C-alpha cells in the first residue's frame, strides 16, 4: 500500500515491564487510522513479512540487536526503508525501529510526530464508557 489509511502494520510489546512501554499510544492511534494493526509476537517474522509485502509497516520499541538485525537487512534488500520511529538513522542499538515498504515511510513518520508530542487524535476511551 502507498497510503497509511489502507495499510496493514504490525508492532510488538515487551514481555516484561509493559506498563512502562509507551507503545500502546502508537498502537491505538494507528489502529484508528489504518486498515489494521497486528501484534505478531516475533520481530524477526514481522520484519520478514514487511520485506515480502505481507505487511506494509512494522515498528517496535526496545528490541535487542538479535531481534532485528536479520529482518532489517531483509527489508532494506527488498527496497523498504528502516529508520528510528522519528525518522533518524537506525542502528541495531537504537531504542526503537520503524520499517516500511518505503512507500508510506514519510507519512508514518509524520503520523508518529504528534504522538511523540502527546497530541493524540483519538483519545483512549475511558473504561467507564463500558
């Protein structure tokens, strides 16, 4: 896909210390504005799926080098783009990663920018609404 609204993306959450990981904000905002967001459970597979076109984008916070080095290479070799979530140069020691098919990379960076500033388009609903 070349438009974020029609894209299918994937992310992950840590097994431990989930309460201190801000990824739920990115997950929720993208879930409201895209075709869908999945949680696959394996960064290596999620990156491989992005490389082969099953997913349009993948992002995650707090991965280790062994979680993403091979997948990063696959995405790059397939013509995709890999950066940090704010669009900076990615190193295997970076605190986060964003990989896309290359067609919607800039749009995703632009969508993440307000989230980093705490500006959420879609407020997370209160449990009291149930």
